[in-house]
């Protein structure tokens, strides 16, 4: 798919990553990730071992986040490390591909949390945060151009998996489980083009967004040329190739 190829910017190493953060200061408290290598057609070729790290925050976690994630202050005290040490561990996990990887997340809040943790830990690596943010690909925003709910709203990770008929394994808001499900969702988007196309056509039928196919049809109609439904469906199919 040309649009996905453009977003991946030629990277063949993808880090599917999810971060959990504090309720108010938005500091990282958990990192979960899977390192994967892509084939030329952008499908996942090989997946490395998983990575999980709990991170001590400078500010309280917050009751809502504790209930949602199951992470509390006692757990971070026992199993967590400082943000600078978490950075080092994460970079070691990515290894030599650190500068040649794209960090695929579901939403833009992960990059924001990295920056927030840096602000609370000035001794941490600003360069590593810069690389993460500049190499970040928000797959959630990308997917919302093709798949949304009935009211036209963006979907949560769990609901997006449901729409593309891929099972959601584990627990939502567990960073490692979310990273794994994000990888499954990415694969489903590539492999289940018929399902994606059906959702995409429903979005286009609502008239709430302009697509390359609609633009092409509008240009031809403005020139006085005829456009059939078969032609339009063919153009939509080409978008998803």
C-alpha cells in the first residue's frame, strides 16, 4: 500500500511499542515492545523477543491509572528502574538498529509521555527521546483514515482489532500485551484488504472525508467525463494495494 509505504519511510525494522504513564504528570511507568523485521511487501517477516520495563516516576501514578493498569507505587518500587536506566535498557534492546528503526505506536500520547519523562528527568538522554519522537509512526491516526466506528470516531486498540477480526490477546493497558496486539492489528490491516475496503467505503459514503479516489472522480466529473461505480471501486482498491 502506497500510503503505508510512505508512512514507514523505507524503514524495514519496526518497533511495535506501547507506553503506560502517570495520570497527571504523564511520565512513563511501563514500556512494552516487540522488535520486528518487514518483508518488501511490508508484512512481518521475523519478530524478536519481547521487551518490558517498569519505570519509576517522579510524581504519583494516580488512582485512575493504578486501577486501569494494575501498576501501583509498590510495584514500581520493587520492579521499576529510573527513566534514564529504562532508556538505556530500551536502546540496548533495539540494538544496532536504533537509528534504522521506526517506532510504531497506537496514538501520539507515547511520544508525548517520552518528552514528559525527559522534562522530569533532565539527566536522561534528550537525544534518545528526540530519535523516538522523530521516528514515531502513529498507526492509530493512520488507521482512522480507513476504519472508524459508526459515528465516525476513531477506535481504541481493542475495538480496532475487533473491526479487523483479529483477536485481542491479554489485557488492555498492559504495555506488552498492547504492543503485541498492535503488531497483530498492523498485520491484519495488510492481510485483510477486503475487510479494510468495506470499512473504508462506509467512511467515504458518509461524505466526511476526501480521498484520492473521490478526488479523482470529482476531477473527471468536473471535466464532463462519466464515472461509473465500477471505476470508483477500482480506484479504491488501488489505494489499498
